[in-house]
């Protein structure tokens, strides 16, 4: 049962605000009380009673003289519960103006009969407005404090803020204004040294060189909030990440901050700030990738775009990125029914103004593919469809050939036949010095596409319309893609472990899906044909370290890591270039062109046709044997096909 005081607090603080006239009257009353107290301080109580009505009339005049300041600085139109330093300064400005007007009026009042007014000299008037200012301040601070106490959340998380300059202060003010309060700021972390004894908003500022782990534990910190525009610094500092995670504290990233008027200097709007718990993808060390999507848009806007594998991790993101660039029409092909249905719903919801034909079929169905190309006549083809799981393809080499290689040949040949401007194939780093069936199948795709482009340029293959340009893009693992380690680890941690890692020393390159797809679009649209574009994937990541970090991020206890041994066809590290390959720079610092050997188009056509006929017999050994003939550098690893090397 709440007491009456609690009921009054609840009634007041659940109101949007007191009416502005209420605050106006309160401030007027404060002025009157201040005047009475000043007069009393200079005269005895009897004189105060004797001159009560003249005093009242005098104070009424002072109140009237204060109204212009109230009006100009809007001291009565704010929320007392949200009072800030700016609001307190407006009170000073308002009363300062009233003081000047009162001193001017004092001269006139001195010539009036004393029966109407009491005498206030300059000293008394100054004291009156100083006292009124202090009392108005005290009232606003009291209401704000009362509100903070009344609505404080005992379960609010104790946090420190990473970033101690304007971004950190802006973030702190933003979260302190949230109701109910979710976070209690207990300090700031900065890169600056010599921060001893420095404080911001009453809280200590700690240098990153100090023992942050000990500070977090002593202050019982539950989380660290990364301020906007400090995100990149934080992502590149794995040491501080590990220190924080090692204490059991959570990490949160700020979203929704907007930089205002950058030409006038940085000014950040924190009004819509939201905190989101960090994902492991955001903690991998990566340099920022910027893609000139405006120039890509100039090439794709108003074009007819066909995308295979549109329901996959890469394909679906390419769909989104292309749709944002306003093509005239889109044809989306995938054989996975349910994910393709999700793409249909996404297109209808987010890009309903773009004509999109969503088809469920296999790229290996030649007649169906030809009917689609004949009707749609794409200007650009992005080929992302492929079987990609190494262990699955190691067990099913014939399917890898028929889907990946034959399917690519079908789409490439039809792109040429129906006059597409550009064919862009998504390849993989596993195609370099392949040690498994999947990687080799993608390398054969690269060889065929390159040989076809060269044959067109040498006029050994007839191009019905303008010359179709064939471009290949090659990169490593993308974070969060279907079948990647991160979703697997997340599920294993959720189930209490163990988290399975094949080898303690295995490393992989990683890239975010949106970044990879933007690079695909830029490389694909700006390529001249025949290139294999390789992406700068940054620093390789040890999978064991990734697993440990995910366990710490989850807060799970006693989850062990189990090493299971390399899977068939798997190698400890991936490459993006063959040992015999060099690279050339391009239009983007993160994209380079691989200098690879050229293949004769007629010979590769003969080889792949033989490979298709063998694959149709589903003789695994013979299929892989032929693949090794086409790609001599293909050396099986931890596989039954090692006997063929």
C-alpha cells in the first residue's frame, strides 16, 4: 500500500509537465519570498508588519519588471524534472535583465510617497535577485533530483563509457535522461594519458594504460558502452576488448547518433541513441571498407539485373544492394523454396516499386534457364549460386561438378547468347591451390569464365550483340553466412557446449556480408572482362580465438572447446592467390586483380564436357581424377582422394 507522498509523486511525475503558468507563478512567488527575506534582514519584524502592504506593492513591481526576462528566456516553459545547465543559465539571464530594469525603476520609485512603496536601495535589489536566482536554481535541482530518485531503477546496469570527449559526454547525458534508467555511469575510459584526478560529470576518467580490469572489478562494472565515432578505434584494439571480456562485463555499441552540420564542425545529435550488445562480428579487427556505390548505381540504375543464388547469404545481400540502386527489373533465381519465398516477401515489402520475378528452379535446367533468359534479356548477371560446403561436396563430387561447373557454364553461355553486358561470378579463396572438391569445382568455373572472355576478345567466339564481359570475384568467408562457424558456435554455446573446432591452429579470413557484396558490385560493374578480382580480407583470424571470444561474449560458464581434427578436404589456412599469381592494383584499394595463367577456350570446353559425362555416371574417383587433370594444383588433403595425387 503506497503512502500519500508516493501517490503525489506518482501523480506529478506521470504528468507530461506542469502547465507553464504554474511554473510562472512559482517563480513569481520565489521573487516575493526573496524580497521579504531581504527586507527582514535589514529591518526588524515590527517594521515588516507595519509596512506589509507597501512592501507587497513594491515586490509586485519587481515581479512585473521580471516578466520580460521570463518571456524572453522562456524560464517557465521547460520541464523542471529535465533541467540542465542551460536552463539554469536562462534563469541567470532572466533575473539579470530584471535586475537592470529594477535598478532603473528604483530612481522613479524614490520620488513616490513612502506610503505606497518601501525603499529598496541598489544593494537590497541586488541581494533580492541573487537570492531569487539561488532559490529558483535550488527548486529546479530539487525537482530533478526527486524525479531521478523516484524513478531510479535498482536493476540499472553499472557501466563505464569508452570515449571521454564530446561523444562520451553526449552519450552519458543521453542515457542519464532515459526513463526508466537502464544504465548508471560510473566512469570513462580514454586513450589520453595523465588523466589522474580528472573527472567528467562527477565521474573518474581512466586512461587505457591503467589496470582497466582491476578498475572494472573494484567498481563492480557490468558493462562498457562504446561511444559513437569511437567504434572503429575499439574494433581495432583487441587488447582492451579481451580485458573487458575477461572481467565478465558486457560490451555495448551506440547506434542512432547523427553527425549534424559537418561543414561547421562536428556536432552530434544523441536524441535517438540506442545501445545494442555487441556481436562477435563487430569485434574482429578489420579496416573500414568504403565503396563508391554512387558510381555503381550510375551503371545499374535502370538496368535489367538477373541474380542466381538469390536466396543465399551472398545472393540475398546482392539482391538488397542492387534493389537500392533502382534497376528497371530483377530476375531472382534459386532452388531453395522457403528462403526464396522469404526473398519474395522482402522484395514486396521493401522494394515494391521494382518489378521482380522470383523463380524456384535449378541453374542446371538448361531449357528452363534459356526460356528465362530469352524472356528477360538481362543487362547484368550476378552468379552467386553454388554448392559451397566443403565436407558435403567431398562426399558428393559429381553433384559439385554438375551444379557448380555445369550450372556456371549454362548461365555464362546464356549471358553471352542473349547479350548481357556483364557476367559477374562469385568465387572463393578455396579455389586457390584447392585441397577439396568444392574449391576445385570453383576453380574450374573461374577457368571456363576467363577462357570464354578471352575467346570473345580474340574473336574466336561469336558475340551476338555487344561484347559480354565476364568477371570473377574471389574472397574468403563472410561473417554470419549460412553454414559459417559463427551460427554453429552460437548454437553450441546456447546448448552448453562443447564448441567444436577442427584444429587449434586453423585460421580463416573473414568479411562482413554487406561489405563483400558491395565489393562484388563495384568490381563486377567496373571490370573490363577477364579479370579475377581478389579482395583484401584483412588479417586472418584463429578460429580457436574466435570460439573463446564468443564464449566470453555470451557470458556462459564452463563451456569447453573440443578439437575434432581437420575435416576431409580442409586445410589450416586459406589463400586468395596461387603461389604463381601476382596482383595488380585497381580502382579500389581493397580490390586487386590476380595475374593468372590463361587457358585455351576450345581445350577447356573439351575438358569440362568430358567431366560432365563422367560426373553423370556418379563415379566419385573418376570424377575427381578428371578434376585433378584440369586443375593440376589440386592436391587433396585429409581425403580419400589423396591416392589420386
